[in-house]
C-alpha cells in the first residue's frame, strides 16, 4: 500500500480527478448513498491522506484532516478534525480505511499538534470509528452556519484522545463551520 499526505494547495490535476472519481463512486449521482449534510455549510479539510494499492494507481481511500482552535466549556482547545472519509466501494473491508485513518491521526497529533480529534458521522459508520478507538461525545456540539451559531444535532459526534484526555461531556464550540 502507498500512503501519502497531500496539502490541498499541492494537489495535482491528477489527484483532483482521482478524488472526484472516488467521491462519485462512494456517493453516486443517483443519490442512493448521499448523506443528509447537503443542508449545512461545511469546512473543507486542509490535508488529504490518500491510499493507493500501487504507487501510480487510483486513489483507493481518502481521509481529510484539519486543525482548528475551538472551545471546550469556554476554554481554548486545539482540535484535530477528520472528514471526507471514504474507501472505494470495490475495495472495502481490506483495511484501507483503517490505514488512512491511522496516518490521519498521526498527522493530527504529531504534525498539527492537536489535543484531541473530533469527527461527525452517520450511525452507519459509527462502528468503524469505534474499532479505531474513537468514543461517543455525549455533550453539546455548537457550530457556525451562515444564519448564526447553532447546535449540531444531525450526526453522531466522535472524539479521540491525542495529546490529552479527551472530554466526552460538556460543550464544544467549533467556532466555525463543521467538517
Ligand atoms: C466507512 C468506510 C470508510 C470504511 O472503509 P474500509 O476501507 O472498508 O474500512 P476497513 O477495511 O479499514 O475497516 C476497519 C475495520 O472496521 C470495520 N468496518 C468497516 N466499515 C464498518 C462500518 N460501516 N461499521 C462497522 N465496522 C466497519 C471493518 O470490518 C474492519 O474491522 P476489523 O478491525 O475487525 O478488521 C467505508 O465503508 C466507506 O467509504 N463508507 C462510505 C462513506 C462513509 O460512510 N464514510 C464515513 C463518513 S463519516
């Protein structure tokens, strides 16, 4: 397996085309697997972890990461975000998603010095993150939207300890769009 980390600004046209093909395979235009996220405004992640089965092959799995200074119970906290997690439907349950997530978590902890990780996911993907050590956040998550600050209730919120014990209760404010 070939795992690389690409900053959004360094993506080549080929990377972009491959990511587009992966997204279309995971979320076909017929809407059969579309999430409910279309109603919200989202932040783009900043770096992509991509997994290829051969060095110059197609991107088989992707995890996006970002870091943001947020608040937990009013105190500053540097949160590492994960988004855009997807594996080619023909290549699932072979460990590619786990590989991409493991590298993404390393980048958040070691390169971006995030204190803990946070992601949101549908119920259908929750078990995948549970297997990777993520916990359910049982408190309140607040985010910005174009019409103001709002409580995020659409998806499950999962958190992972990186550089400090992760809180599973309280109020987290992402101080921006969700990811
Ligand atoms: C979720 C997803 C990324 C998993 O990718 P994958 O490459 O198949 O995952 P892996 O093969 O690395 O799986 C790692 C482990 O999680 C398990 N797993 C995979 N998907 C799972 C799911 N949806 N629910 C529970 N467990 C799951 C695997 O069986 C494997 O278990 P093991 O440790 O016993 O071997 C993939 O199914 C996908 O792209 N889904 C559609 C998009 C999506 O829902 N993304 C998440 C949005 S938040």
